[in-house]
C-alpha cells in the first residue's frame, strides 16, 4: 500500500550540466523523502519526478492541489548537435512529508 502525502515542496533547479548538479536531499529538514526528475524542459522533469514519487506515495493529493499545466515551460533547449548542449538537463525535485 502506498503512503499518504501530507505535504510537499517542488523545487525548480533549472538547467544545469549533469556534472554540476549537486542533488537534493532531506538532511536537517522536515521532509521525509526527495525525488529528482530530469528532462529537456521543466514539464518533462516534473513528470519524471512525479513518476518516481508515484512509486512510493499516493500522488492524488499533489495532482489535486497542483495544476501541472502551470509548470509548462517552452524554453526547451533546441536539439543541437553542438557539444555545448551535451549533458545539459532541466532538474526538478519534489520533497515529500508522509
């Protein structure tokens, strides 16, 4: 049985190179778990994070209180073969109190 979400926090880290993202944790915080999603844009990263949360928690509480459309961001990095875009992703974390 999945755990109930009592509270949550969504953190938009933005675009970063995969080598420079330091992660997101729960040490010395009130949160129980942290899940980080990555994608080509903010919306994709949020969907990835929601998928991970859904493995452990009932996400209906989040879906009912958040409109995912508000996270849509069309500032997606263009699909470019140049090396400067290799390894750059958008990161979003969800911290959960359950």
